[in-house]
């Protein structure tokens, strides 16, 4: 019944932002979203978006930026 430490709370928030953005990008298709999150991506230095997002706030931002670029029509 203790509150989460600030670091954990912030990490969960960042991860939830990524998962929400991926869900929107794949129009709620859970299978495609899961594949995107779990496969390595060349524009993320070969890391999976999920692993990178879990590693740090900067990692989560990198995944969100990749999704924004895709949404804007930038070739990935």
C-alpha cells in the first residue's frame, strides 16, 4: 500500500505513452502493435521499441519520435 517511488512512476508513465501511441498508430490492432513493440528496429539501433522504451525516458522519447515520423509520412 505504499506509493510507487517517483522513478518507477515516471517510467510507467513513459511506457504507457509509448503503448498508447503504438495502439493509435496500428488502429487498435493488438497483433500488429505487439509485433512492432517486440521486434528489433533498425532505426532504434537494432533494439525493440519496447526494450528501448523501458530502458529510459530518452528511450521512450526515441520510440515516440519514430512513431511521429511514421505518422507524418517520413519513410522509415
